[in-house]
């Protein structure tokens, strides 16, 4: 399992305190048009489906966004 309660809390704290742009491009053809809603929905899914492997991609995407927004906290996902 990639994440547990501690990682969820860290992600929640980051997205509560970070200055979020309205949109963000993750890669070619991958544009988040409402970053605040994206973070909220992904955090909710992480909480509800904790421990279910197929939902780990939601954590991976949040890590990717966090790394783009704060390069000093780069983490290998």
C-alpha cells in the first residue's frame, strides 16, 4: 500500500495551505481545469478506498501535482 492515514493527512495539509492555481497541466493532453476540486475529490477517494490497490492512482496524481507545485518536496511515487 502506497499511503496510509499519515500520508493522507500530509496531503490534506499541503492542499489546504498551498497556493493553488486554477488550472494545471500534468502532461501532454492532461489538464486539470479546477485544481481545488481535483484535490478535494482525490483526497475523498483516498480516504474512502484506503488500502484498495486500484485506487492508489489517486494518491499518485496528488503526489505529481504536489511535486509540480513545490519542487523542493519531490518524492518518488
